[in-house]
C-alpha cells in the first residue's frame, strides 16, 4: 500500500513538472561593471548599473548571479571561463556588460580597466572581443543573451596611434549577425551611434531594462521593445537601443509566468476587433529584431497591405545601408592601393589604372550614400505616418475600427524626388566641422553654422586632399570623404613668433643675446662698433687699424738680432754693428719723427747711430784708421 501511494505521488509530481517545464529551467547570469579605468577618466554609472542588474536577476530567481566589478583583462578572462562552466547545463545564460567598448575593422571589443591602447593594434592584446563573450554563453540550450551598455563615446581613440592609416576605428559598436541559434545581442544604442549616461546614477538604458526584462511571462523580444520605446522617450529620440539575432516562434521569457485568465462581463457587448492588430504586432516584433531575415519572414506571412509596404521600405533601407558600407570599404581599399603604388613609384600605366579604379569607387560610394539617404527618408516618412495614424486611433478607438479609418499604404513614385535630406542641417554641418577640426583644416569651434570660415576650411581640405567637394553647404559626401582621412590633411600654420610642435603652435624663445627676425628665426645680435670722430679729441674713437701696431700694449715684441762687421786694413780698424728694429722700446719708436735703420757706425774715435735715411755699405778691406764700411745717404 505504501509503495502504491509513493508511486502515485511520484507520478503526480512528474506530471506536474511536465506541465510546467519552466519550473525546471536553470538560469545563470554574469554581470560586469567597469568604472575605475586606470588610463582614462573614470565612469560613474557602470558600477551602479551593474548593481541594479544584479538585483534584478536575483529578484527574478536566477540560479546563479555573478557580479564582477572593475575587472582587468586577466580577471575578465577568468570570470568568463568560470561563467562558461556554470552555463554548461543551463537553459538560459545572460551576460550583462557596462563600461567602455569600441569597434575596430568591423569587430567589437570590450575594454578592461587596465587597458592603455596606445596603438590601434593593442586592442588585440589588451581587450576582449565580443566573440569571446559569445563563447561563454554558447553552452545554454534555450536562450543565449548578451546585453552591452558599452556604446559610450570612447576616449581611447583620441590619443590612439594609427599603425596603418587605412585601419578604421568606428563610432560606438559595429552591427553584428550572430551565427549561433537562439542568440540575441542587445546594444544600448544602435550600431554606429553612442549612448548617453544620463543625469542620474544609472544610464537610461539600464533603468528601462531593469523595469521590463524580468516581467513574468513577457517574451524577451517584447521586453526589449518596451525598453526601446522608453529610452527613445527619455532621450528625446537621440538614443535608440537595438537587438541583433533571432529566435523561434515561441515566447521566450526570462522569468516564467502563469497565463492570465480574463473573465468577460456580459454587461456590455464585446468591442469590434481591429483586423490590423495582429499584423501590427508582428510588424513591430520584426522591427525589434531589425534584420532582413525577420522582415522577409513577416512579408512571407503578410505579403500585402499597409504593413507589408512598410516592411518592404525597411528592407530597401537595410539593403541600401549594406551597399553603402560595401562602397565605403571599396573606396577605402582602392585609395589605399593607389597611395601604395604612388609611394612605390609604380609605372605610369599601372598608377593611372589605380587612379581610375579609385575614382570609380568614390563615385559608387557617393551614389550609394545618396541612395541610403533616400531609403532612410522613405522609411522615416512611412514610420511617421504610421505613428500619426496610431495616435489618431488611440484618441478615437471607434473610428479606428471603421473601414474608412484603415491605414493606406504609402505611395511610391515621383513624390520621392521632393524629399528633404534625412539628416538635420545643423547636425550635419556640425559633424562636418568636427571632422575638419580633426584633420587640421578648421581652427574655429564646431557650432553647426556653415559660414565663411567653414567654407574656407573645406576649400583647404579640397586643396590638400585632392577632392572637389562643394564648399557652399555641408553634405554627407563631404562628411564621408573627410572621415576616410585618418591623419592630418591641412598643414599647421602658426603666426609670427610661434612654431609648429606636433598638432599645436608653441612660442619661439630665443637665447640671450639673440632676437627673432622677420623670417621667424633667432638671429645673434651684432656688437656696436666704435665710431671715429673728426676732431680726434677722444683717442678711444680712433679706429684700431690707424694705430701703430707697436704702440698697442700687451703685444709681444720680436726678439732682437745683432750683426757685427769688422774690417782690417792698412789705415786702421773699422767695425759695423747692425741691430733689428725690435730692440727699441715701442714708446721711443712712436716718439721719433723719422725711422732709423737701426745700424751703428764706429770709427777710431767713437760709435754713433747711422743717420736717418742712411745705411752702411761694406766696401771691404779695413785695418788701422781705415773703416771697412761707409755710411751712404740717399
């Protein structure tokens, strides 16, 4: 009897568990909040956002909630390895990350707090790729969910050195297409845009996420739809969250819920059902997924009607964006190849072919850009019209169900030519100005006013970049052309008294005794020379070249030399002695009115100096009373 009762109890328990499979699901979550960055300014919200999401997952009854804060690269790898072990037998695995992230060459990377990123290639060593995060959630059976609140403006890119000029560093995160089934990747802002931190302790995205993601019984895709609507409203349509990936047809809630039973009171007749309600719901769900596969699936089920036309416009927009991205990449690669061939000194025919390919690729890029703007404007106008019709239906529900109030498919045709550009003029002008400042062609502030200074700066860019952009107004073509330049284009020009030092002008400081000349060079000052006076009253003003060299004090005197001549003859003895001029004192020489030869004449009675203007002439012979030398005067 006891065994029969036990068997009945086990059978009932098995049936109960079979009727509620969600009760047996294992759910695990990893939360990472990086705020204390070591080499860039710290962030305030990520740590707070991580704490909020940790509390949200714990209150939702997750089996494992691992919260890690301010992780280095090594600690992040260890956390992902531990979480992958926890997700081995899980049905739902969630990774939430808040902090800095970046896109390089179309791939996304999460930045630990100890990253330096001095060069663009450092991302491969100091960061963790999004693919590494997907590996951690891959063991989950039912849902693999990665939530990234990492689309902030990245401070690393401002000082990062480009090792290759053509390597692209994107704004925000790049669009992804998960290859694993049952995988969703949620961005706080759509690809190519940045998210806001908000004015409070938490970001707008995380606040909305904590309100909707853990709603019992709510499909995760629907929850992200509510998050998107709330963030758009709180940021005045400046930030739009986005979800990439796809799931099956069944609802996949993070928190299982009991189906609600609604009892209808017979006091009033049931309202007339709106035939467009199901179609609208499925269209909104396809838009939340946001890829071509979801829109094609919607069109397969609803091939005609208003929402089918909207889906086709969205498909055209996605196709135009893909073509534009391919054209931009083609223009970049062809320009890089042309520059490489020019640097290598290639043959003229080869270089001409490369230049032709670069021009063709640039023209294709411009055409793709215009087509993208057109498709975006068409889709935006259609969505605006749909929103207006929904608002009118909300104000008058009875009229919304009448056939006359049913939405009409947007018209296509010649009206497309009258569309205005999708971008706001002020925002586009400011974006072009910011890019012109980055490449060194604009020195004024980017204020969104396209004036004479902006036109001159774009003309400078045309001159040094070899482009022919229209300078009268800011355009998307100009914006894309400037973005292709990774380094300074316009040379740095400094005013007189300053010199270029990298990307800035520094004051020129000359050494003592030098001055700055008109050529912006330091020149040594010349000493003031004494000027001779006509009256000769000041002996110091007499030029040195007019003074006697022997009268200058301190000059060495030449060593004296003496020559003696003796003659012996029958009449007596004669002697002659000659001395060099240097034997006399410089003062005595300067005082003599005429210069003597320096020779001395001697006879039997005395010796005397040879008279001025005379000299001794040796005649030979000599002896007592007979001189050998004779004084000869001119």
